[in-house]
């Protein structure tokens, strides 16, 4: 097979619908108001496959603006989620669609939300 390049099969595109929500975090000894995803903390785990094209529809249910920074992911500049640097905020009640290819397999959980 000399001279033959192996090309990975393209994974099917997936769409995730996420909400950023105020949640009560109960660790047993005390309760605090915090930020959760899809009504829970810790957040749901997202598993991405290399070669997959991902669409994340993120709806902000907080009273303040927010974004999601996808820690350690290789992304297009405008999808990185760093406020005032690489993206605009997601206003309260609004939805932003993050769309990016997965360059390497990864699992994302408990992403940061910023005010």
C-alpha cells in the first residue's frame, strides 16, 4: 500500500441543544445558586468523534449574558467562546449556534459560562 494515504471516514454531523441555566447546587452540607447546563450541574457530557461536524445550539436562560468556552478544543476563532476577544455574548433569552469540526476526539463536560 505504498503511496496510499489513509483518509478517516467523516463522522455524521450531530446537533446538541443546550441551555445555560441557574441551578441550585446541593453538596449535602450546603446549597448554593450556580450555573448549570440543561438544568443540571454537573453538566451533561458531550462526546465528539474526530471528523464529526458539530452544531451546539446554546440558549441562555440566565439573567446575565454568557458564552461557552470550549476548553482545550481546536476550533475556528469565532467559535472559541472567549468574551470580548473571539465572540459576542449570548444575551439573556437568546440562542447562539456554535458550529465546528472536531479535529481530535474529545469529551467535554462542565464548560465554563462567563458573565
